[in-house]
């Protein structure tokens, strides 16, 4: 449930960006058969030191474009926009904290991978994030 809340908050912030209009956003819980272009956010969290409130998460943002409907340049522009938003760390954290029940402490980009095939272009951006659940 926490992973879905984190994924949903990240999707909501990215979806609000005007430059990403026309892209569908999904979380890991949503159906794998979706329209392209899309961004799918997948996270896997674990508690820190047995805490019930503080977590770290490995997050993947999977940016996909259909090879027959998008040029490599179109895909690269989408990827660059997502990277640009992630580089604005303070603004991104504030926006995520404003839309979701979780409070993000911070995140760091840990890697990136690209694949190109006959059917689609795929770029994966990996993050490590730290967050807490709301206290009652």
C-alpha cells in the first residue's frame, strides 16, 4: 500500500507538467497492457531500522514510446523532460509532499538504462528515495 501511495504521488506530479501532456501514467498495480507513450512508476520500499514510519524505496520510472508512432528524438525529449523535472529536487519533493499522504525526505538518481527494439523505446530512470508515513 505504501509503494502504491508513493508511485501515485510521483505520477500525479509528473502528469501535471504541461510538457508531458499526451503521455499516460501508470503505477505498478495497474495493468501492464497500456497505451504508449507512457511513464510507469514502480517502487519497492523497506522500513529503516524496523521503523513503522520511516522507509527507503527503490523507485523506477519506466518511460516507453511505441517505435512506430514516435521517433527516437520524440522519446529522447520525453526522457529529458522527466530528467529535468527530477533535477529540480526541491520543487519536486515539495510537489510530491503536497499531493500524497507520504512525506518525502529526499531522493537521488542512481542510474539509467535504455533499450530500443522494433516495437518500442524504453528508458528506465532509477532512484533511491526516503520518506515517512504520516504520524497520528
